[in-house]
C-alpha cells in the first residue's frame, strides 16, 4: 500500500516536469479511484472490526482485496468466511463488486457467493443503497454485520435457507455448523 501512496506523491512532484516522451511507469496518471482508495484503505485499516482481516495480494492494486470475516457470535461463530472485493474504475459513483468465496448456508448469501446487502445495490428504492458518500469501511462493516444484526430472514436472497430457519431453527443451526466444518475453517 505504501508503494501506491509513494507513487502518488512522486506523480504530484513531476506534474510540471513531464517530457513529451511516452510516460514511464512512475509518471502515469493515477485514477481518481486510486487516489480515493489510498485514503479509504488507511481509514479502513484504522477502523477494522476485530472480527475482520484485510489482505491485499498486490499492494499496488488497492482496487482488489480479500476480506476474512470470523464472527465471534451468532450461528456463524467459529467460521472464517472469505470475501473478494473489486473496486471498479467508476468508484465511488458505483459500489464495489463483492463475492463470498466460502460456501455458506445463509439467508443473505447464496451458496455461489452472491450477496444481498443494500449498500452494495447501485439503485435502491428505499434510499439505503450505494451513494458516493459511502466508503470501503461501510462495505466491510456491512459484510461483518451480515453475521449479526443484519442477518435478515425476512428479505432473503437464499430463500431455501430462510425457509429452513423458519421451519426448524435447530436443524438450521446444525446445517450451518456442518457448512462451517466443511468449508469455513
């Protein structure tokens, strides 16, 4: 992450002194998205929930990272759930793309990794969707909350999981624990 921040500082220092030749790696324009991400990643790392860890496979690409959520309460306690977060070039006008890479039995996450979280919706009727004022910190806290206070059985994406919970809470708990043992360790 320091590499991109250093690049931004270098770019600011060479703005007026660029030659007419082809730009080198160190003098390429840095996108608005990347400038925002330098600030947002620093804020995120300073305010990360204790149940979350962030990993940047390439520190020069702040627009792609992995998030591990390890809930310390609820049905999902003891599991480690990996999410992939990709921040599109049009960020912050559009939300990041998020996918759950860990197979899970959850009313708001499908077994294939699709996620139902209102702040990840580009267009929302109720006003809770994405807005340019939202940040990566909001996304991470929202994903973390899907395992506690935002766990929503009334408006599910995975209808089968929600109906299972409605039918038999103990059997639901047992299936969640089985998924954790098989996929989320």
